C-alpha cells in the first residue's frame, strides 16, 4: 500500500548535506545546490513539489582533497 502523503511543516524543501550534515534549503525546483557550510555542490531532485532529495554530488566541482584525507 503506497501512501501519497506529502509532509508539510517547517522542514519543507530542506535537505541535509551528506558531507557535513548541515540542513539547508535549496531554491525550489533547482537541480543543483551548494551547501552553505562546506560549499560542496549537490544534485537535487524534487519527487513532490515541496520535497527535495539529494541525488548525489556534482562530480565536476567535488573537492579532490576530501577523498585523500580518508
């Protein structure tokens, strides 16, 4: 059974950065957004009008030194 309920509340349109875990709100409908804290750029999808989801990093702008520190 699929529930077609879209969450509404203070976190509408927010995503959590997968690098630093900071919540931020990309402009509605945009396909790419940059985290204001760590400045890593993410690809964004909008499965529902008010629900943003991070699809993955923008590899062209992904900092290479992060991988070397792991």
